[in-house]
């Protein structure tokens, strides 16, 4: 697998890179084994007649998703997106230009679903779906992190993520799934979280955390699990339970709940906020994963659901949970009524942990010793799914302001990275969308390049040594790739890690 | 020739209107199962109308992404809009004061349109990334539009034709009468290219015109927590549970 590759070098003046066709055509993630595939209901392997099944599936998706249909028809090849993808900037491979990535599917769409493509394939760039084309699909639709940066810049709002999701769905349904994502989906269905941590292991971890925090602060901060009748259900990415630096944010959430004096609980059944169904574009899969949270909320009888620091999880929770599982407000169908009766209508359902903490800060219910963070010179990395696929608070753009407000409330030294690399035009960490696997390490390192350049400028200008973020994937990705660019692994961490450092706790409860 | 052009224009109009109507119906009937506005997005319906208006009138997203493409594209589209308005005089009688007022602007617009197209075409050759993604049909589309523009300008400035007769031809078509067209190569070429454009409109990338209005990333309200959004095919999953 991981062949030798060169880490991109910082450029004095970032310009649009020269194209190197085929530069990344060698890179493909491991294909899911028969066992992994069949475990989640997909065909085990690519078998004869797959072309027809793929085209049938494409036709089905075109009928189910307006996004796909409109996006297939609307692109004019204007080129506005060509220099916007972090993977193109980091790899120079023209197939990583959003339009070219879409074109891998659009050329097939034209051939089978449009008149000109049937009559004059060459003229309009239409192609038969051959094994070569499928190989390109597998390679390049797994070199997209579904970060939606291109969709900001497209004059028709074409979102390559939607095309990538459709391509991955089609490939899943013909037996060409990706090992990493489909293994994880199997685990979450069976055990309840992406990492496959069983309930007892989680209990042990949480007990250990209680002891650690007691030792650290002298305060009895609880990490409750499966507590019926708690007010808040916290759903957080399972990486928060054991990975560094994720766990420091989990400690931060617990301290916030402690300081607020609110009863809360985790759920061993729904011990995962992440939802890899999104990455594969499968509505049914995504729904099945989301239903676990609904079930847990009903069983535990909570009034409020709060989501921890995780980018795509927040997109799914904020934008899709209401649709998928009736977690939200305004639903009047029988399906969601049971849950509506139980959840507190005065709270946003679901609430992001940052919304929750910021509310408490505004109410003056949290106390901070900001100097405790003085060893950190901080910046904030907007995670793609939060920035472009969700919101926090009441007004558009709250997803940018609220985390920054929290950081400024708990720390003294803060700088933003260059404006063309943050907020709605933020660069993906390079590891999102189901590519956070070592068989794609080359892609991950190269994809992080634009973010690393922006961070490095800040390091040179202001000595920034801590990039805060609110995404489990960003944290894992940066921990791995920061050293390739001359940073330390611990230069990345969570917003609630900063909260945890500065929060002043009494033994009031 | 008159009969050929009459049939051609009836046919082209039928294909343009019927094809577009079908495509719009097709876009409209296909559900968008999930809330996927590119955020930050408006949280109210009027906000979405405003966002869409900025997109359609000013090409806001394109402005953010690439000033060259925006400038040439904007020149072409605004030019084309004015030129089309100017051409309304071939279809209404008498010509009203507003239509009369915009006539001279329509002429400048003709130049802007061709210049914009020229710029867009030049980019397809000069910018490696755009050369890479261009298909033969992308070039032909630009050639077709430039052809229409140049033949139109040619008849205005180089080889005049009898536009009164042209107008009588089109007014006649609208009453299902076939009147003669001037036997003029410029007229034949111009009208032939226009008819071709009308015919390929509903089966080509020109569908971006209706498409932009149906783009879920731009036309959805950002209110998923406040209102449940479920597509009919997805609602069936709920009842099956």
C-alpha cells in the first residue's frame, strides 16, 4: 500500500498549480471484502452484469434525487471550480478538479440518459461504463471528501459531494464498496459506534475519566452513561472516548454540564454521533444509524439532545435528523409525535455543544480563568461540514461566530487564518468524507496542504501553536498529518479542550 | 425557402417549448429528499428568493470564484438579454415606447455579447485547466452563439436586409400565414443558426438556465430543525417501520 510520496512544499506565493494528469490515478482505497459488504446488505463482489446494474441504480438515483438530476444537466464547463478543491491544489491531478470529478459520472449519464450522448457520444464527451471507467470512479470518487467547497463557487450551486455520494452508492450496489467505510457501518449497526467499543469498555473508560478529572481538579465531575431520566442526552463521536486530543473535549463537555448543574447522560446503545451513511450517500443506511439516537432518546426519556464536536455528525444531526428520524421540531406526523411530546420544545433539537456552552457563557453561568490558556496561541479551523452544511444559533453564519466566541471567552490569544481559507470557504482537513484511512495516506497528506499553508503563515506571523477545531475527523487527520508539515501532533485540539483548561469549577454539586 | 424556414421555426419552437416544459416538469417532480442548502443560507423563504435573485441577476457565486469568467459571462448574458429584447420588435406591431427606447442599447449589447463569447472561447484555448475540461460540444456551442451574433451584427452594419419583410414573415408565422423572407444569405444563416440553437436548447448544457432555479443547494430554506422535510419516497420508509 502506502507507496513513497512527496509532501508538498510551502509556496512563497500560492498560485493555481500546474496540472499533472494521472498524478493520483494509482491511489485507491482497499476494496471491501465479501464479508464486509454482505454484512451491511450489499453484494459481496463485482459480478458479471454489473454494468447494467450500475446504470439501473443510476437511473433510480436520478429519479430520487433532484440534486443529482439537476447537477448532471446543468454544468456548462465554465471552469470556476477548477482551482477550488484542496485535493487538486495538493495533488495537481486534473481529475481532482471538481468539474472533472463530476464529469466521470456525467459522461456516463450522457451516454445512457441523454439523446445527444446516445447519438453523438464523442461530440458531447459521453462514455460507456467500462471497467476502466469504473476503476477511475473508484479511484477519484474516493479522493473527494464531500466538503462542498466547490458548491460555494459554482454559479449553479452544483455540489460535487452529491455526485460523489451517488457514485459511491452505485459502487456499493454492484459490490465495489470501500473497506474502511463499510466496515465502520457494520460496527455501528452491531455495536453502536464506529470504533466497535462495547458498552462495558465504555463504562471503564468513563470511570477512569472521572478519577483523572478528580485527581486533576479535585472536583467530582461525573461521566454518566445510560442514566434514565437525565435531562440531556449527549451524543458524541466515539473517538471522544479514547483518542487524543478528542478525549480532552469530552472532559470539557462534562465540566460544562457539571458547572451548569444539569443532569446528563451518554448512551451505550447510541454511542456514536458520526454517521458514515452520509459518506456513502445511502439514505437508508444514514436513517438506520440515526434511528439509534431516536431509540436511545426515547428509552432514556431525555428532554434534550446535544451533539459533541464532530463535523459531519453535526451536519447529519442538524440538517437530516429531523428528516430521517423526527428529531427536531415542527413535525406533525405520527412518526415523530412520540418524540416531540418528550423533548423540550423550548430548546433547539438537536443542540450543538458549542451552542449550549455559548448560551451558558452569555447567561454568565460559567467562570473562566483565561490565563490558563496563555501558553496557547490559538486559531480556529472551520470544519467543512459545519461551515457549509449546517448552522448554529439563530442566524446564518452562527456556525462561524459561536465557536470563535467561545474561544475568545476562554483564552486571550486568538488569530484567524487568511480569509480565503476560513468560514464558508474553509479548506477541508483532507481526511473527511470517508477517506480517513491509512491506505489513503498520500491523499490525506496532500489534501491538507492548503490548510497547512494557511496555518504556517500564522505560525510565522504570530507564533500560533494551537489550531482548535470541532470535528473528530479533523482532529484525527491533523494529528496524523501535522508532522509532515513541520508541526507537532498536539498543535491541534478541540474547542472544549480549551474550555476544559480554563473553566473554574467549584464543588457546588 | 419560405416554407422551409416556416416549418423550421414551427418545429424549433415546438421543440424548445415542449422540451423545456418537459425538462422543467422533470426537475420539479424529482424530490429533494434532504435539506442540502450550501450554508450560510437564508432561514426564510423571502431570503431564498433574494439569494436566488442575486445568483440569477448578478451571478454572485461566479463573482466570488473567478472574475474573468464572471466578466465575460456577464457581458454575454446581459448582452444577450438586451439583444433578445431588441428583437421583440419583430414580433409586436406597433412597437411600443419602451421597446423603441431600448433599440440602440440592443445594438451595443450585440457587440458586448460577441466580445463576451470571444473571451469565454479564448479561455477554452488559453487556460490549461479549462482546455482540459472542454468537450467538442463546448466549442461548437460558442461557435454557434458567436455565429448568431456576427450574422446579426453583419446585417446591421455590413449588408443590410429588408427587415420590414423579415418582420412580416414572423408576424405571419404567429397568425399561421407564410409570408416571404428576403432572399438574403445573412438572413438565412442567422435564422438557421437561431433555429438550431432553439432545437438543441432542451438537450444540452443550456439547461443550466432552468437548472439554476431547481438547484437544492441554492433554493432551499435553512430551517431543518424547525420544520420536518420529507420526500414522498422517504415517507414510505417511515410508515414501513
